[in-house]
């Protein structure tokens, strides 16, 4: 089995596939609409910092250790020749976060598959959108078949390791971008869409506050999936011939572009139809179907919408399943990938079917995003810049790099990126902010 991405394009598309998810589709537009130009400016600032040092450090550690989450932390602690026991076990914290997010993400993808099928049949427009959504989101085990399909699709596209992940993302990620661009063009033809665009890029002095800045910072951090786990395995599959920082920056650019394209679909459409400003599942399963119901060829565009989001959802789940499977098979070498994938799929399914109602799913995801994910992200940031030997990290960053990175790059990571990660963790834990 090939264990490297074949090209820079494969690296970037696989990394973007891991990063692009619901945070880009229903989180970014909602926050952009609320914060306007101020949010966008600070988002771009933080996304630049996080992709330049945060994402590149996770890529570098994965490639350096040639393994995923558990092995990478163990490698970092062993580089100091102390606390190797701590290094062997501390990686389980971010890895558990990845597992718990995967459980919730499978429920999301089940909802999306339901939306796609009902768009094909026309059922989505046969009743009021809120009634349609509640018909399955408020009923236990109502999307159980779609739930199983979501897990099966993810496992199938992961079985070949780096090769199958790369090949599937070379199809899914372009499809995601193309379909959302098509949707954005359609929205641009709606009457008064220009008012929505004006609101997006309008400077409002009232939005220049700590809340908007923190929101932009959190969105940038978690949109890039720098969780101390997910991007490490991407790095493990990057060839030694590739420029890591360049790949990280390009990933950050495309990830930001995905949020902007989603915003060009959602914000003007909401403005044109005077819909309530919402984020989360209500945006994707109530607001947008209501809008598309009143648009010419809306059923076709609904099919495009849900298929594009399926691509984003599967690509994110691929990363989560691969992270967990790689870590377990690397630590317990007697286990095969297929057996771990099968066991993982069964466990995720059994746990997830009891979260299929929105009343269960919503609070569950809030707990994971407030408590588990931020802690794991901070552990990762601290480990790469305070535990792993500086020279080892810099040597890996500079390997095959067109530019040379030294003390300046490392200091940005150590004294800017790490404190920001810790600040976000404390904000989540103290103020119960869900990013």
C-alpha cells in the first residue's frame, strides 16, 4: 500500500478535504454576516498565522515521526529524552477528541444524505422546510440507514490509505468548489442580491470589538482543523520532497476560499428573502431549502447543494477515521487496517444512532467542541514548540523548502501561536464558547 501523497496538489486537496467541513459551510457565513468586514480582516490575519506556523508544524511533526497522533507525541517527548511515558499517553487526549467528533460528524452526514435523497425525489419541497427537518431530526433512529451509508462510504474511501484518500479528494474537493460556485452564480442573479454583498463587506464600527476578534480567531483556528491530531497524519503521508510551509499556506488559502464561496451563496440569499440570520443545522436544513423552494430550478440547486456538502463531509470523516486507524495500527502492530476500520465503524455507528435527534446531537457537539477539542489543540501546540527539539522541527520544516525558516518562524509559533491556542482553550472552558 502506497503511503505517500503523489503530488503537492494531492497534499493540498487532501488537507483541504480534512479541513473543509460544517465550520466552513454553516459557521463561517453566519459569523461573517454578523461581523462583516471586521470579521473577515481578522479571520484572514489569524488564518495566515495559523496556517503558516500551526498547520505547518503539524505537517512537519507527522512527516518527521512518520506516523499519526500517538506516535507523533511519543516521538516529540522522546526527543527530549525525558517524560517518554507522558509522551506515550498524552496523545490519547486529542485522539479521543477526534473519535468523539467523528461520532457526531456521522450524524451530520446522515442528515445531509437524507437531504440529498429528498432533493432527488422532491420530498424536500413537498412540505414546509421546518416540518420536513423536524420529521427526521426530532425522531429517534429516523436516519439510521443514511447513518450506516455515511460510515460505509468513509471506510471504503479510506481503505487504500494515502492513495485512496488522495484520489477521492481529487474528485470531491473540486466538485465541492465547482458546485458552490454554480450556486453562487445562481444567487447573484436574484433580485437585490447586491444588498447582501454590500452587507458582507461593509465596515461597521460597532463590530470592532473583542467578541468579533475572538470569533474570527476561533473560526480560523478550528476551520483549519489544527486540533493536535488530524493534520499530523496528513503530514505523515507527505513526501520528503515537498515544501511543507508552502503546502500549509495553500491549504489555508483554499480553506478560506471555501468559507467565502459558501458566504457568497448563503448571505445574499438570506438577504434577498429576508430570512432570519442563523447558523448551524437550521441554516442547511431549514433556511436554504426554504430559499431554494422559491427559486427557479431550486430542486436542481438543492441537489447540487447537498451533494457538495456530502463531499465536504466525507472528506472530513476520512481524516478522522484515518487518524484513529493509523494511530491504533502503529501502536498495536498485530492489528490490521481493515479490522480496525471495521471495529471503528461499528463503534461509531452504535454510539451515533443514539444521537440522531437534534436535541441529543446539538448538546453533544457543544460539549466536544467546548471541552475536548480546544484542550487537544493546546496540547499539540505546546508539544511542537516547547517539547519537541527546536532544531528537529526546523530541519523538517526546511527540508525541500524554497525558503529557509529559522528563529523568526519558531518564535512566531512559540510566542504567538501557542498563546493564542491557550487563550482559545480558556475562553472555551471559562465562557463555554463553542467554536
